[in-house]
């Protein structure tokens, strides 16, 4: 059962689309408050489906079942859209991969942050702008007061992502789901966004579910890692143990496919082939309970 220390607890999550065989099968995850848990895997492994399920954002064609789905302290298994509306954006929020698709191009960024505060009753019309500015400063936006009046296209990619994070944390959520939020950013800006998420976790105590295909990013940020392969979690444990001593052959293959400075330039990288029989190997799961 979920406890007061959990930002997220899901057990036995299965997702299928349009009557097809499940694309996600029997996934169990736990994120404690103040903890960052990473989900890693190739494109198509089911990572984003899990993230969207945690926010009730999957399309109507998706069939979602779970033994338990506790999101920010509320049981969200088999609930209505109205029920999700009481949780989403307030107690649980999401940061998406592409900020330009998440922001309204016709609204100034200050107004977009203030709108969240007004909709969720965090501020009234008299105080919304001042609170929006405080939140923009919290996410370390340079010259925040001046940029409150900017439209999204006037900001850099990293600045837009800061705005998306500001909107996500505006109502002080218990859970933040981040779906590959650094993918479109260069390495320097990526590091800044990772530092920002870590600092916000430290300041607010929220739990973070961080989705990525980049083991380097996951290794920098997360305390625990869930490795997904073909819709299943095949390995789950502490970041240090998984990176230093991976037990599942798929996890080892992921690590071996990463370019390293110590490897000669002309050496061939390991390749993960489609016909690898990784799903015949039992999962290595630690700390799920």
C-alpha cells in the first residue's frame, strides 16, 4: 500500500492501445517524496506511455489497468477525467520534451504562469502576476521581470524549458513527471536544466519521475533507475549499483553502446539488435517494495 512518504506508487500497470497486445506490461514503480527516480530505455520501450499514464493523459484508445496507481497520495486507478482534474497540475505536474509544443505561442509567458495560478486557486487576480514573477525567479530565469512580457518565440530553448518547468511547479506539486525534458537542448543548457530540477527537488521536497533514453543524464540526476525493454521493467535498483554492476543483459548492452573517451576511435560500438532475446531473461528488481 502507498504511504505518506510516496509521491508515486504504481503496481502492475498494463497499457494496451486499440485492442492490440499490451505495449506496457506489469510495470511497478515507486517514487518517494524528495527522490528522483529515472526510467531509461530505447525509443518504443514504453517510457512515455508510463509517464502519460501517471498523469491521466493517454488517448481514449488506450486501456489502462493496474493493481495500484497512487499519484501524489490519491488512488487514480480507474477514475474519471474530473478526478484527474483535481490532481493534474496541482498535486502532480508534467514537463514535456518539446517546450514550444507545450507553451501557447500567442500568450506572454508571465500570463501563462499566472493562468495556472488562477485556474488552480493558488492566487487571485491581484496577486497572480507577482507570484508568477516569483516562480520565474525560482527557476532561475535571467532578467525574469523583463522576460515576463516575452512570447515563447522570443526565448531560447533552455529559457522556454524553464518556463515549462515554472508552470509545472507553480502549484507546488508533490510529484513532477519529466518526459525527456533535455533532449532538444545542447549539453551546456542540458546541465543547467538538470541542476534546476535537482535544486527544485531540494527546495520543495517533491518527488520526480524522470524519463530519458540517455543513461548519462539519468546517472547524473537519479537515485534509482528502472530499465525498460519492450514494455517491461527488466532491472530496477540504485543508480550506483546499476551503473557499476548491471545484472540484466539488456542493461549491460545499453551501457556498452555508449561512446567512451577511453575507447579507441576506430573501435566498433556494441549494437542492440532487434532479435536479441533479452525478454527471455528474468527481471532483476530491487527496492520495488
